C-alpha cells in the first residue's frame, strides 16, 4: 500500500462512532470508531469491548478475510486476582475473545501472525473513558490495513490476522494463542505486532526485534529509507533498565518466549499513555497514516523474506 494512497484525506476529530463513517482513508475511520466513546474504553469482558470486537468482525468480513474454522471469534478464559496488589486476594475468572482470520498464501505450510490488541483499560472510578486511541486503536487500524493489502496482493505465506483481547494486564490473548494454537491454522513461524502507532511528538517510530533476529535489520533499513517518518531499530536489547527493552512488554513477548521470532512496531511511551487524553483528537493523522504505511511495507517484506527472518 503506497503512502500516497493512505494520505488522501484528513479530518477533524469527531465525538461519536456514527460520525466516523465518512472519514477517509479507511485506517483513519477505523481509528476513529475503535477509540470512540461508544466503546467505553474496551475493557475486557465489557459491553464496549464487545462493541469494538463486533466492529472488527464486520471490517474483516468486508475486507474479505476468512475465519479459521467456523468463526472469527476464539473465546478463552483465565483467572486473575481481584486485587492485583494482594497476592492472597481472591481470584476471578475472566472470559475474553480473540478475533482471528486468515488470508491464504501460496505456501500454506506456515503462517505469519500479524497482531494487535483491541482491549484497553475501561473507565476511571468517576466514569471518564480511557479511549485508547494510540493504545491500541491505532494498532488495530494498522492490522486491518495489512489485511486489506494482502487481500489485494496475495501473500506468499498464510497471514493470520489476530486481534487480541486482554493484553492489558498480562498479554492474555497472545499467551492463549501460543499455548493453544488455533485449530486448522498453519503453524506460526513469525509474529509482526503493532502496539501504539498513533502519537509521536518527535515523528519517530521504533522496530524492536532485530537484536534477537539480525536478519530483520536490512528489512527495517529498507523500509526506513522510503518512510516519511523516522523508523529505527531499537528497544530490544537488555541493558539493565527494563524500560529500554520492549521484548516482553506487548503481545510479541508471548511469541518470543516460545522461540518464535518477532518484529514489534510502536512509539515510545508519552504523556497520553494510559491517560484519558489518549483519544482521537490527540492523534496526528499525517504521522499515524505514515506509520500505517510503514506497517504495511514491513509486513510485505517479511512475507517475501520469511526464510531469512526465520533462519530457514
């Protein structure tokens, strides 16, 4: 997907999902809807979370992505402490739902999992909504853009489009997929994860993973050459400060722990991270759409060079 195709139209922020329909291009409209007040912060097991999931299902169907098996929805459950600050706190069962589809490749023996989490942290005690425009409506919008790209340009390998639930508080959706691979899907040999692609005052975005998989360096460098924003590899090497190593901090961590190589695309933490100000109005459309273009090109190049990045 060319950057020029993504940068067709920008628009002022709008307050409701119903007002997002006329926005273009599609990633901008997707970001608007998923971060709207109607989604109520997309907390796992909430009505707003279910609304966001329904929107993603509709978009995947519209794009032409196929479910794996009978349904896009892959429910799972997990236990967590009611009070995370108290290790002896009573536990509760949480029911969550991953959304997973597939785009068939020429080689159907292995798959690239392209992932982004759609859940967020809900509302404050006073009822203010954490809309999570950057975290992670932006990543889901990029995920849908990758799906559109591969429908229009069939991939070499199966592409699993995975919108994870319950990332906040433990990477639960990703951990579920890694522990219990989706029945009927080709084995995942690489993970491309998007988390926070929408807001960067310095106009830069980072690709974590080349420290662990050096064959990714030329891919990142090639994409960076043509990008209208600054793309660099980093934040993936241990240096004693966990804030400088993002290897385990988003859904790619579950894949890495299982020995599956990954590339994680995202911005640095910023003043809106996990704040009620992380909303559609704060997103710079030019930066965001450029980041989506980077995400799509990374996906295309990884598919083309899968043997190299999986050391096959």
